[in-house]
C-alpha cells in the first residue's frame, strides 16, 4: 500500500489519478481478453491458423497497451500537446504513404507494414486530431485574434480528405461527429453549426451517390435485401444467448460469423454470456463517457475541457457505432469496439487516448491560501 506521505512520482500519480476511470479501462481490457478466447478460435481455425493465434496476439498487444495507458497518464498538459502534435504529423504522413504503398483489403488502403507489423495510421490520428483541435479552439477562446477555429477547420478538411481517399467512410463519420460536438462545446454560433450540419448532409448524399459500397450498405440496411449474412448472424447470436447466454465456449453462431473477433465481438458476448453481459459492457462505456463529460464541465482550463470532452465523445461514438451495427440499428461499418475487439492498432491507439484522459483528469495540487499563512505567522509571533 502506498502511503499518503510518500512523495515519490509513482505515489503522487496514485493519489491523483482517477481510479474509477482506471478501473473501468482495465475492466474493458480484461473483457477483451475473455471475449477473445470466446470469439477468435473459430476464426483462426477457419483460416488455417492455430486456435489461439488471435488470443495470443491480443494478450501480446495488451501488455504494451497497459504500459502506454499508465505511462501517458503521467504527462502534464504541455507534454500532451507535444505528444499529440508529433502523433498527428507522423500519422498524417503515414496515411499519405498508405494510399500508395499500403495493403489493399476489400478495395480500401488503410494498413501499412512497419517493421513487420501491420499498422493502421488513422487509429493514431484520431486522438491526436482531437487534442490539437481542442488546443486550437482554446487558443481562439483565449485570444480571439488567433485564427484557431479556422485552422481547426482546415485540419478537419485535410483529415477528411485523407480518410475518403482510402476510402474509410466509417472513420470519416466518426471524426466529423466528434469534431462537430467539440465545435458546439467551444461555443460556436448556431449559424456555423447549421452550415456545417448542412454540409455534412450534402457529403452523406454525395458519398451515397459516389461510392457503390456505401450505397450497397445503406440499401441493405433499409430494405433488408442482398448480402446481410453477418448482421443476420449477429442478431441470431444475440437471440440465442437470451438473458444469461449459452455459456463460455458453447456458442455456435460465432463459428460461421466471419468477423466475430473484431466488428461483431459484441454479438459473441451476447450469445455466450447473454444480454446481461451486453448491458454490463454498455454500462461501462456509458460510465466512462458520462463521467468524462461531467468532469469536463467542471474544468476551468478551456484546453482540458475541450480535449477531455472530445476524447470521451470519440470513445462513446465509436462504441455506439459498433454496438448499433451488431443489433442492426445502423448500416454495417468496419468499426472496432474499444479495448474489446481484436486489433493491435486500435488497442494501442485507444490506450494512448484514454491515457490522455487519465492525465487530464488527475487531481490538481491544492494551493495554500495566503490568509492561512498570515494567521500562522501571527500566531507564531504571539507565542
């Protein structure tokens, strides 16, 4: 047990970090390992790999993810801005390189090999983008003559252009939605919000008209016709699970669900552990988002307020999209469930993102009031 009188770096971190957040993140990571055991062996066997190939890799990725989560939580706000700037520049450069030299999977170029490891640069771009935009909004609020909002719009345009070029419409919607909420929180006029909302609607219509796979997914969602196998099997898995599930390892639908370890891991949770487990997962995500927004609301520092809000909103939106697809409330998208779905880039990037949340929510040292010092001095003189 760490004593409150201990003044070491680790002790100071332990007594200032938000342990509710920390516990929630570690619980989600633990659930990710458990559900990897449930969902991935069938996928591995189907493609000719060792049964526990994805489980082993998930655990291997989990170790640096926990280290990154805790390591980043030691940073101060200045170090966070520097980290975000470096991450943003590097990830944007890698996104450009990926367009030319990346792996093509199902018509998209989103991954690139670095030192023998498959990396998705856009995953690392998202938290960095949120933090830099928060800094730009805060600088404009502090000094209106600084065109922070304009720079944030230009940065948004650059990021969206790169995501569409891949193409990755799911991440584009996620980034646009998060940025729009941050723009609103930053106190922008309703006229600007209406204009940007209109542009978003126009962009959605153009995406439907331009990208055949987008039109196909929307049509399948609206009509229920065409190749709806994965979503149908996801619903079947949830239905078979009932309230308490069929038991660990007893699921059958997961054996024919192609992306059961990634995009549809939530359905596996429903089949094997039941709706109660799904509600627990949903409650953990809701707790993180609502606690983050409540803490941001009380924060006096504009940068911390915008960055914290943006990061938990990004986290929440991504969670909602994944779970909504699993229960057929949204068209299918390739979106991972944070900390739970298999994927090294997603796991490490989310650890960085939530490490920043831990850093921003650490308790600030209380300043001694001068009046108390004066009283103490007077008392000493009187003695």
